[in-house]
C-alpha cells in the first residue's frame, strides 16, 4: 500500500502542482525571466518525496525522459562558451532544464508505482483551466478591455501558448470514459474548453491561431478512423469549438472584452506565415524574424558545435533584436549548436512517433477518442513550436507527462485484454491429459472401447467451436 505522504501528495500536492503551472507571473526573482516560481517549488517537493519513497531498483525510465536528460547535458556543455555577464542567467536556465527532467522522471514513476488513473491528471488540468479562464475574463471587464490584463500569466503571449496546450489537454479529457458525476464533469469540461478558446483568441498570438486551426482541421480529417459510435462525439466537440470561435469573431465585439482584438488579428495570420518563411529562406532582410535569423546564423558561425551558451542569445553581440530566439529549433541551434539541435529533433520525432503509434494501438478501444486528440494535439502544437520557445513552458511538460502516462495505461490495457483472451482459450495440455487419463482408466479396468476421444473433445482440442 502507498505510504501516507504519497496519499497526501495525490490528494493535495498534485492539484496544487497542476494549478501552479499556469501561474507564470509568480516569480521569486522578478528581474530574471523564466526563473523559479511556485510550480518549481512544488515540483521540487514532489521530486524529494519520490526520492525518499522510491528505490533505485524500482526506477522506470523511458526514451523520451532520457532524451530530455541529454538536452540538459547539451545545455550544460554549451555554458563553456557563455559570456561572463550572462553566466548567472545561463546557469538558471540550465538548472530549470534539469528540474524539468527530474520532474518528468519523478511524476512518471509516481503514477506508475501507485497506478493512478490518467483520468485523474486530466481532470485536474481541466479544473485548472476552468479556474484560470474566468480569472482572465473578469480582469478584462475590470480593466475595461486592457490587453495586458491576462490573469495569472506574465503576458499575452504566455497566455496564448499555455491556454492553447490547456485546450488540447481538456479535449483529451472530454473523451475519457468516466461515469462518476458525469453531468458535473461534462459541464466543467465544456466551460473549460470555451474559456481556453477565449484566452487563445484574445492573446493575439497568430502562431497559436494557426496551430489551433490546423489541429481542428486535422480532427475533422482523421476522426473517421474511429469506430462509428465515437465519431459523433468527436464531431460534436469540433463543431462546438468552431462555434465558440465563430461567435467570438462575429458577436464578441461589444459583448466580451477584447473580442474585437481577436477579429483584427485573425486576418494577419497569413502575413505572419509569409514573414516567417521569407526570413527562413533569406528572401527578407528586414523585420523581427529576419533579424533573428541573421543573429542565429552569426551564432552558428561563431560556435557551430555547442552554440553560444544556453540562455545567452538575447545578449549575443550579433543579435540585433536583443530578444530570445522565438523558434525553439533555432534556439537550440544558436545556443547549443548542432549537437543540441540534433538531440531536440530526435526528441520531437520520438514524441510524434510514439503518439501516432499509441493511436493505432488504441483505435478500437473505449479510449480511442482521447488518444486521437492526443496525437492531433502533439502534431499541431509541433507546428506552433517552430515559432514559439516551448521547451521551458510548463504546460508542455504536463503534455509530455500525459503522453507517458497514457502510454503506460495503453500497455496495461493491452496486457489485460491478452490475459482475458488467453483465459477464454482452453489449455491444450489439459485436453490431451484428459484423453490420456481416460485411456489409462479403460486399460486398468479392462474396459473395451476406442482410443479416440469423443467428438466434442476432438473439436475442443482442434480449436473448433460448436
């Protein structure tokens, strides 16, 4: 049986940890971006609890967790090239990567060891977004449509990325079979989906818009893969999401604060895509993206193998924007070099492959809808990651945890069904033993008769059914 501290963690600690992932404005050192906050403190306590209650023999690894550990190593090695003025910032950023690796390892093992249902984690995430959403809406009314009134988030960009991932995690839960207090859970889930979409809409984050639209379109394309009775629920969820966005666009202005900002930003998605592709291809030499590409190219030429140092690009002398790299792949290329980019690419390929394989293996199960949304979410968010620096976003690591826990759940589900199928098959050795015992009994008692077993036994032993 789990010890009492672990009971307390899953009862109180995990809900607090999940909710704190959305509190990005809470920082211990306000002058340093992406530093330690409440999430890191609670996560550190979870890591300590895991270390105290677990033994090294029982530690369960995973290729995805291992690759995140190698990313930390690449970041640590890159600090060799970091300038002295940015060394403290680089050390903090690297320490955060170490924490996120340990967080994923500890939480994954805690869920496996104590066989916690994945639905519990998904329900906590749904509750968190259902609380954060009204917080954002209320601030919009209180501050009369101020675009920077973003509830617990550091800025609009943070809100857009976090609530986009939150939207997909809530959608995964929406299809998780759970009949306990069904109507209450359904109401909370519907509200959470609507609030997530509202937050993404008013964030003005065009890369988040594109990723969201791409994901919803992908759901429409792939949901016929499900068995018929599950297609209706997926279609209804997609229709509801599109309906919420349509209402925000057409009826929101004048009713909900900042909805008119959403209407003005949607039309600029195409220009964002063009500026990004032009900057990458070299066709444009002006604008923020083009200047960042020039800085990345200069960093690669200066330190091609291990980069200019994790967390230091904003201070790199040839970076004209003086900002962090927005694109996660380009950040790894600039700050950790070719070695770091190769590890990051391998991690993302592995994540995409494993999520797709999960969908194929669970397609006929009662959980197929959740696995379908998980796969679509990861693929569509990966497009957003080409522009957004997601690797230190806490909801990304919640998504990874959900992927790993659902993967372990799928393996247990498969093994359970294999045992049930094996139990229905008659053991061949018992049939042959029965025939041999009958023959020996006849010989011992002098009973004449055929050595052939009865017809029913012959059919049973051959695997045929009456």
